C-alpha cells in the first residue's frame, strides 16, 4: 500500500497538489472506575496519565484529496497494581477521494494495533468516523475481562458512475480482518469478512434522491467452523438541502445462510435492516441523530443484527469555548444461543482555547453493558482532563467527545 501511495504522490495529476501537515498532540490525566467493565468485585479502578498524537498529512487538487493520518496513544498508571493495565495503541488511516466528469470514488484503508480495552468497545461517536446511515465502529464484542491485543485491517472502495444527469450506478467492496493475540470462543475470535454492494440512485428532485441497493457479506471466523453468508436488498430516500442539512430513510431485508463444517446444519435466518436520521449544521450548533439496524461481523465469532442509535450535539459558546454531548446505544442480537448484548455510552465535554494552537479540555464518560446470559450488568465512570497542541486547527474542527 505504501508503494501505491508513493506512486499516487508522484503522478502528474498530483504534482500541483497543495500539501498540508496538521499534527494534534494531547497530554493529560484520567481516571476510570471500572476500566474493563467487570461485573464482579474484581474491578480495575485506575488513575494516571495519557498522551496521544494524530499526525495528518493531506494533499488536495481540484479533483482529488489524499489524507494520511498516523496515530498513537499511550497510558501510564503509576500504582503498582495498575501497571498491567497500561496500554500503547497505534495505527494509521488513509483516505483517497477522486472525482471526474462522469463519476467519483472513495478509498479508505485503516490499520489498528490496540488493546482490547479500547478496540473492543465503541466510543460515543467520533466525528471522523462514519457518517449518516454508515456507522464505522464495527466488530466489537464488548469483551474486556481478559488482557489481550488485537490487530485490525479495514479496506473499502466505493465507486459512483453517472449514467445520466439523474441516474448513477454505485458499487462498493470491503475487506475487514481482525486478529487477536489470544482467542476465546464468544469473546475474542479472529475473523475475516468480505462485503460488497451494487446500487442504483436516481435524483427525483433538486433535493431528493431515491435508491435501491443489493448487499452481500461473507463472514469466516477462526475457532468456529461456520461460514456465514448474508444477501440482502434495501431501498433508500435521501433529502439534502445543502451540505449543512441532510436526512434519510432506509428499509430492507437480509437473509443469512450457514455453511457448517463437520456438524449439523443451521436453518437460514431473515432479518430487517434499515435506518433513519438527520444532520443539521446551525449557526453555532451541529446536531447529528441516526438510528440504524445493520448486519455486522463481530468478535464473538458470529455476525450480529445490530440496532444502533447515535446522537451528538456540538455547540460553540464563544469563539474560544465550546461543548459537546454524545450518546451511543447498541443492541446486538443473533441466532439461537447467542449471548445478546446491550451497551450504552454517554459523553459530555468542554474545551477552552486560550491561544490559536493551545487549548484545555475535559470530558466525562459513562458506560453501561449487559449480556443476556450473565447474571448482572457492568458500568463505569471515567474522567479525562487534557492539554491540546494543534497548530493547524481548522474552524469547526469536530466535537470533544472523540
């Protein structure tokens, strides 16, 4: 992939590109009342420091944009009994968007090497991940009790071809691979998932687009001798007033078939998929609300029917101060015998920027998780206070709950 990116940077069309380096470095303190969301009395309560960095390199031409973002995060808990909870995470994201006279494309590649403490549980909602109707944080089983590490590779290519002034053909293909240092059935299972879609969209008015789409997903886990294939179809209506105001409604169905090796077969399973939501950019506020039901790969070793609600409110109180509120609810359901999961995370944060490059911020997170086949539930409260150095900050650069 690095060779391909180097070839892109050296291509004639990219020589006139405007390159920009935008680092973001954070250093602060944190505490968490139940870091691993344990349901019993052996809870890991930690206090210590953390540091993180994102180092974005961006190039732009009138018809293309390339973004490369290496990232790193580390914690230090000084109490001797908490040293085992320290973690160092790293990764990188590449985003390449191209446009031409009759179409457009979007390629995303992501590599992540992290502790399951962070990689196996979603945040409230990070502004740079996912969009309306397309939540990006997938694959998490919520299993945090065992100290483990995971490596994830995610690739996705989306193409759009304009057949006429009103009609467009849409194609996408995805590759999702996750590997654990130690595997455990129903908790940390390595897997590979392949996905694809084929759709047709028609602009029925100046602001409205109607579309139909067929999807396929093939899920192949280790440890579990079952390969699952999902085939589905959906229809979508999207209403866009401008880049600041957008909404959509989606509905469809998916059918799962199971290829079992060395055991009795399983009956096919049908599921509803869909979504509805909106995004509104106001003068000093941004509101994001999205409800989806999707078929997702999962580290439990199976695919799940995930019902998910995401809400985020960002508000500028002044040119130097702003606040954010975000909530994410997840309900994972599956075939008979699956340990159904309910998960909620809510975050509230505030930031004060005392110079153009420096700011101080704080955030409070509350998490709650419950499994159907376990007797209790787990919750945690976490607080973070940090100092941020961001010399190339752009106006309106995202919320605090990321």
